[in-house]
C-alpha cells in the first residue's frame, strides 16, 4: 500500500474505509491467514504508518478472490506487484496449481516495510508451487527500474518488461500518480497481452481514480472498469480467511472498484 505522497490525510483514508465498511475495522491482525498463506503486516511506526503499509485493506482481498477464481491470466507469466504491503495477491498467485513463472513483490525501501515483506516471502516459500520463482525487492515509484528489469530478463532474456502488474489500493496516493504511471510505463512489457490489474477501495474518491486513469491514458494505457453482475456480488472464494466469515468478506468485496489495463493499439503500433 505504498506511495510517495498523498493529498488525503491518512486518518481520513482510514475513517473513510471504516465508513464504507459500516464501522467495522480494516484488518490489522498480527497474523493474516488466507488459504495456505500466513502473512504479517509492517509494524505501526514510521513510514509504514505514513504509507498505510500496516493495514490490509479490502482491495487485496478482492484481488485474492479473483485469483482464487482463476479470473486473472497468470499461468507461466511474469508478475510484479507495486506497493505490495503484505503481498497477499501476488503471493497467492505463487501458490496456485498453474502459477506464474516469476513473481516479484516490491514496496518502499524502508527497513520496517521491506523487512516485513521479505519475512512474508520467506515464511511462505514452502507453499510456493514448483516452477514459480518469488523475489522481493525495495522500489520507490518513479526511480530507476534497471534492477527490476534485470530480474525479469533472467527469466526471459528477450523480455522488455513484466507481463502482469498488480496495483492493490494505491490510487488514493493522489500526489504520486505521476511517478506511479511512470513506473508502469517502464516496467510493463509493450505487448498486446500485457495487463495491469488495479483494485481500489470505494473510499478512494472518484476524482482521484479519474486522475490516475487520465494520466495512464496519456502514456497509451486503456483501462476497462469491471463491474460484477448481481449474482457475483457474494463472496465466491473457497479458501479459509482468518477472522472473516463470508458476510464480512462479501462486504469488503463490494467495497471495491476494479480495472484491467492494457496498451492501446496506437501505443503498440
């Protein structure tokens, strides 16, 4: 859940998240279980507090449910998650029967935030499916991407970038949209089948989401918002999720907006 700066006060974001969840708290349990995964959150101090890396917000659960349902095209592909926080979506990908070839989880290079992320990768390595490589790297949006690109090229020397990017609850960092979009442009391979999966909480104001989409369009990305039909609004995952029953999960799922991004024909031509 990482950005460089935000025009919204963090207390306002947490307050809005609580309001949309009917006063029920966001998840800040010591250990979060999702299927085979056991995850922790960064300590509530320093940059983790500032950048909201010490909570698990609804979009991570939303994306995890879609991963469970095989709605993301990830088998054998290369994946990077920015501002990963606990890295629930990307680490869940690594445990699936037909996993990505490579999963790289990144977050702000702060000792607390990155240390927790590395621990999550290490403690869950036994449940990673054979054939999937998982790596953890510190990365500040808008900075040099050469190390991250060298990792993906170690899997595929001819690759120009990652085939899939995951952005879970990052859009509310309004002041960081320029550097976030810059990072997408540098890291996402310029191919027709490259995808960016973006989840945002309904507490992220509409004009903030639109600002991100506008900036993404300016570099040749087109985003389609996906709205679930009524029959898919209940929680459809089957893996156990610690401390949350199906109704609590349904509430969080329906607290999200979701987009799938791809390069425009014009950008690829």
